[in-house]
């Protein structure tokens, strides 16, 4: 960029969008890094939550797929 060149509103918007994208990616990476490998995420629907969609919906293995009731101990059934 030449000295004295001012950014257009479009350039400023593009830079701001890129910075937001980078911050979001950094937060996601930090969240993943904070989980220990032994930690299994569960809820009333999922036996194991493998991750989340970009919209925030969880996905993974359901209790039904494991033939278990929510919070049932899977080791007792093997």
C-alpha cells in the first residue's frame, strides 16, 4: 500500500471480517485444546458429543445408538 493511501470502506470491512474470522478460529482452537482426551462430552441426547456444527448444534453418538438410556453406565451392559 502506498504511503498516504487511505483504505476504502470496502477494504476496511474486508479487514474487519478477516480479523473476526481469525479471532473465532483462535477461540475454537483454544476450546478444543482445553478439553482433555479423557473427557467425554455428553448430554441427555448424546452419549458422546463429537463436535458442534457452525450453528452450534451438537453431533455425535446418541444414547439410542448405543442401546442405552441416558446416563446409563455402558460398562455394565457389555
